[in-house]
C-alpha cells in the first residue's frame, strides 16, 4: 500500500512510519521544507497547498500533524498555533481530496484527533457516541475533525483517531515523569481521582494498522486501552513497575503555577472506552495498565503463578 503521511516527524508519526515501512508499505512523508528524496514530498498547509498528484498516487492518507499540546505554556499565541496547525493540515488534505475525480481519490484517510473531544467526563464512561465536551481541547478537536469532513463528503472512508495517552518512556505522557519516578519522587496529580485514558504504544500502532485494513470502519475511533485507571492507580502502578516509592502529591495550585492553562487539562478526568475497537474484534497486546507500563519501560510482565 502506498501511504501519504503528514506529521511523520513527530513522536508517534516517526514510530508509525517505521512500523508501516517494516510491514511492507511505501510511505511518503509530507514535509514543509524542500524534499530530500523520494520518500518525502513538500507541501504548504498554511497556504492550503498540496500537490494533487501525491493524493492520486496514494492508496491511503494518514494525518497526524499538529503542534504539541504539552510542549509549551499555553500563551494566547501558542493556543492559536495548536488550533491552526491541526485545522490547516486537515483542511488542506480534505479539500484537495474532494477536488479529485472519484476514481483518483485515496481509499481512506486516517485523521488524527484526540480523546480531548470528550472534555472532563468525571466518573462517567464514554464511547465514540458521546458528544463533544467543553474546554479548549474539546473545541480544538471539534474543529479539527470538522476540517476533515470534505473528504468524507466526497465518499472517502475517514477514520478519526481519537488518541488517548500512548505509553512509552521516550515520549508522550511518560517521558517527563520517568526521571522523577526513578528517583522515588513520583507523585499523583491533584486528588488523583481523575481517570487516565492510556494505551500502550504497541497497541496504538497495531490499532492504526487495523484501521488501515478494515474498510468497514469509519468515523470516530477511541485509541485507548480497555481498562482506564485513575491517576492514583496510574501513579501506584508505575511506581510498582519501577520498584520505587511514590508517596507525594502535586497540588492543583502548583500545577497552575507550573503549567498555566494546560493545568486544567492535566487534571481533567476522562474515562474513555474503546467501543469501536472492541466491537470490531481488535485484540490488545497490553490490555492492563501494568502490562502496558512494563512494556513502556522495557520490563517483562511477571509470569502467572
């Protein structure tokens, strides 16, 4: 399969490119700088420009592009960048697909999104049927997904990858926490009762490949593990896996000082379930938090007695 990918240089995009290439797919990465070889192609999403010939040649398109949500403090400028970097890329691809003759369109668009769609769900379990919540990230997800709608309107299968928190010590949620936990300074955030929508990195990659191949699956798909945990449970389990204590607590006010506007998002509760994947028969390699965390830090899960 020939796959055109945006956002291939990010944490997940880099790993997904490696996985798909290893599986025998031909991946062409969209880049904003001059292309360096046949595996890259230049585009300008801020100007809404992508070469239609790239889409004609593609069997599938994957768009994971977007500025990092937790990378910087949420100034007004950076919040604008978080939004525009997603809407511009999704809109450029979707509008270009819609303009193509039907026979030239790629068969599928896997469009990045996030469980941020649901906002704070408290203790309430939600699946893909739940409406959008409130808050900045919910608003971003709403316009992000809407930007891909022209491709869907053109008859292309569009799957919206509502990604949770992939677990890997080299990126995402775990990367900034690992040094503290290894020092025995791990801590739960706020009261620790908020739900964490985790997924192992292996399962995230498997799920994306699963969605590429399943031509009967479209619309929103929650890429999360089947057993969400509270932040307190997450903290306790990570400490157990690393054989370190985790007795501290980071008060909400401290997070506000350290993270600014992102603190509210860090403390929200999201009890998100993978309804579509479960109904489709997807099999998780790491169905429990402990097995996912052991895989993330390179430790084996103890054998059952």
